[in-house]
DNA sequence: CTGAAAGCGCTTACAG
DNA sequence: CTGAAAGCGCTTACAG
């Protein structure tokens, strides 16, 4: 606050002030400040000195208005607290910075209405482009509109929009995972998913059903638990699934937050993994190899998504005019110790 | 894309277009669009219809230039991937949104130079305020400058600047933790810290030293490992600390990422926790109670920091003119199973 | 209730 | 090499 006025903002120096102090025109000052066009060395020197003396730094908002856009890219993850998105946010940040762009993150908290508002905000900010993990695939006119106005890359969840996207083979990954559980003798396999509003959840659920059917097992709705992807909600869902009379022998969780919640819940219920319950999770995580047992997972190539998203975005900014590119990453089943063979 | 020109941006409708279509002046259109001042119902209706037809949405950049500032607040965490900061980012986001402000996150990656650049960028964006976890306390003229121009709240790491701050009792927490290890009979207590460039690290180190001295134990530099706060670096540091001939009997890590790394490393070295090595970490984390053993930690009130930071910031935006407020949260030692009594 | 006009801070053809 | 002037899209006193 210091000597600031009550709004905390003493008037900032502008090009005009700098020009006046340096005794040149605003045009010359601007040229010297941004080093373009012709400026006499002497004039340039005076301008630099004046700018220094006044603590001048450019007003990006004005520049942006004049030049068209802010050197910003927006990222709208489903939930910034989810390590999956946090990792991607970090990677996007690094990749963007290397190209002189800054990142603005606005998390949708998996709320479609909030996402709509955020995307509108970001668009109104006139930024260069956006990377979005759509919270829903129900009503995406706001994304369609955004795609028409700026570069847009969808990650994690694909939609039928005219823009690039990066996804992971959710269906295949889930099918492989559940197939493995079945191969180990499990038949009552519970799942926790985020609900049919999310494409990823639907795809993983489809993979789960496919694997079951391939083995001649009829899907049982009572084995399908629903929970938003947080540790807390997953704890509740797990308790519900495993409190009934006919306990499932295995659990397939749809992401790492859920896996953590499930592990915590099973422990609190006195159920041992994998003796009492086998656990397999989509999404690898830090401590998956430290827990006892280590957790068997379907790993996604998290480390590659952010950089690729930025690459795709920048391609578009540079004028690439190609039909929508849809990149699909494969998943990898990593066998560890949380799945036991079921002796029938 | 779509019918866009090669920059991906068909010209957006402006107030002027809307006004023209509605057959009114730009002033009237603006008034109707933002519902302020007097506008005839009939005119307003025509404007709204025109706006709808053109898919008009305001240009925030222009508004900001005219009105002074963007309704944005910046957050500069040390590392967005660290769950501690991710959690705070999430809480800030929620608190901000409730007040009609949006969050822009730009992670410093704990690099002071990068932080300087980012803070400059954010300032040039003319936003309302910033919440920063300073990456260093060496040269903070950029933060002093920012504090003079806009509301600034420091979190996690305090500096001697004229602005509000929120910190945690690092010294006290570390002293209590190490005191507990000593009370359990440990004398060779290793630490992993982020280096003296970080205030938090210095304070926790001071607490560690105090506890040692209080027990008449001379600090041993060879027990003090250094590592940036990531799982990977902590693994290396742990291996270095525990490969020597005279193995420490306990390890105190300075944050949850390090704790995870240490656990992974000790396991890979075949050292059992707590039988071979006792582990105590600063910062609680999700799976601390699922690992075997559960991990004893010094917990910080993470859940309160984000909301308080926003509150402090908003107070300033509303004109609060008080001397810098420095909020210090206490820590809490949570005893779990990763520390064993050392039989001498 | 409405419009003409100025101006936020900047950049950029256009003359000189 | 430099300056006067226009204009980015918007809002807001000021007249009417």
C-alpha cells in the first residue's frame, strides 16, 4: 500500500509521461521502448533514462486493445486439485512460456454452468487460445462459439467440435483392466465412476461393460457406484458399495483421486487389499508403489498431454489450416500387487 | 477454425455493430448492454435482439482500458504441481469467484528470475491484485514495486514488505517435530530441505537446529540433505543421506512431496519404516494414512490459507488502509506410525 | 431518455 | 530519424 491512494494505486507512468520527460513525441518514445522502427540513439537513450526514472512499464491492456490480443492462453481443467490436471497445467505452463505466452488457469470444478461462465470470460479477454477439458458433453454451444473465434484444443474429453483434441483410449484401457480382473477369477467387480455426464466416465464404463460381456457376465447396476472425483466422495461411494451383503471381490476406480479414497475407505472398513478386495485404478499416482500393496493401475501418458496440447494450439496460431486433428493416446496396464487371484 | 480466416479469428461484433443493427447510438447500446443509466424499454429490447443476432459479447480488454482494471487476481505459487499449492489455488479460485473476480495462475517453478518476469507480466496486465508465494527472499524489488501499485498478499513465505501476509509457524512446527523424534531416542536425525534460499526452509531448519541444541546434540551438516521439492529430487537426496556408513535413524522431510520421495527411496533401498528408519514429514497428505505405516506429520491448515488470502486482498481492494497484517497459523503434530522408539 | 464527443494507453501508417 | 494523427472497443460526463 505504501504511499498509494485508497485504491492502492498511485497513477502509473504512461508513454506520455515518459515522452514528456524525455522531451520527445509519444511515437518516438514508444519506438524506443519497444525497440522497433527507427529511433536515433540519442533519443532512445533519453527515453530509456526517462522510463527508468519513472518506473515505467507498459500497459498490456492498452497494447492488447491496439494490437488485437493478449499474449495469454487459457486452460480450463476439470479440477486443478486433481494431480492429473495439475501435472498437465504445469506442462502447459512450461511449454507456453517457452513461446512467450502466459497461462491463465480457471478451473471449472466439473460444473458445466461454471465452465460456460469461465469460457465466456476468457473469450471476452480476447486471448490467443484455450485448452479445455470439457466438464460435460451435453450442451457445448459455448465451446463451439469459442472454437469459431479462437484456437481451441480439447483435452482428456473429446467432443464433436471443429477443433483439435487429445484423448486417451479410455474404453480400451478399461476393457483391458477389467479383462485382467476377470482373468484373475473375479466376477463381482464394482466400479466407481463420475456419472454419465462425463465422456471419459462413459467410455471407461463402456470398456468395463464390454469386458464383462465378453466373459459372459451380466452387468449389475448395483455394483456401479457414482461419485464426483474427489478423495472424500470416493470414500463414501466405496463404503456404500462394500456394505451390502454380497460383497464385490474387486473394485475398479476411474481415477487416482477415487483410488485413494477407495483405499482409505477399505482400510477403515477393515477390508484388506488384495486379500479381501482387489483394487485396480485408472490413472497412476505418486504413491501407488509405496502403499502396501502397491496398486495395479491403468496408466495414462500424463506427461505428454500438456506439451502436445500447446503444440497443437500454436500450430493453429501460426495459421495451420487443417481439419480437426484428434490425437488418441494408448494406455498401459501396470501390474502391481493390489489384485489377487480369486480362488473360487 | 471453421469459417475463420487464417488467424482463426473472424471479426467479432462490437458495440458499434450492435448499435448500427439496432438503429441506436453506441452510447445507448452500451447502456442497454450493461444495464446502467436510463434506456427506453423499446430501445433496450432492440439492442438486446441485435446483440443476440450478432453473437455479441463484450471486449473486456477495452472495458478494462476504459475502466482501469481487469477483474482478475493473479496467483504465483511456487509450483502448481505441489498439492499444497494446488489446494490453495483451488480455494482462492472459489473465494474469488464468489466475489466476481477471476483467477490467473502463473507458477514460478521456484525460480526467482521466472517469478520476476511473471510478476512483471501480471502487473502489466493491470489486474486487481496478486497473491504470491515468493520463490526467494534475496531480491524482492519486483514485489516491493508490485505492492506499491496494487494489492498484494504474500502466502507461505513472509518477506519484509509493506503488504499483508499469511504464514505458518514453520520454526515452531519443526522444533516440535524434531523434539518428538529426540524424545523417542533418536539422535542422528537427517533432514531434507529446499536450501537456504527459501524462508520456509530456513525457518524449519532453524526449528530443527533449536530442537537439537535443546537436547545437547550438535548439528551435523552431513545429515542435512538438499533437494528441490519434488518427488524425484527427494528420492536422490534420500539415497545420498542413507547410503553412508553411519546411517541416520530418523528422517525429517520439509514437505509432502519430499516425504513421498523419501518413502519411495527408503523402500527401494530395502530400509523398513519405522523399524530401520523413522520418518516424520512437514505437511500432511492424502495417502499419509494409507501407507504402511501411516506417516507422522506436522500438519498445516492448508484449507484456510486460500480463503484468508482472498479476504485480505479484498479488504484492500475495498480501501482498507491499515498497516500490513501478518497472519501466522499454528501447526499441529499428528502422531501416526512412522516413528519408532529407538532402543539404544 | 438519447446522442455526439472525449478519452483510457498504446501503436502505426503517413508525412515530413 | 521524428512527429501529428488516427484508431483499437469501450464507457461516461455533458448537452439536449
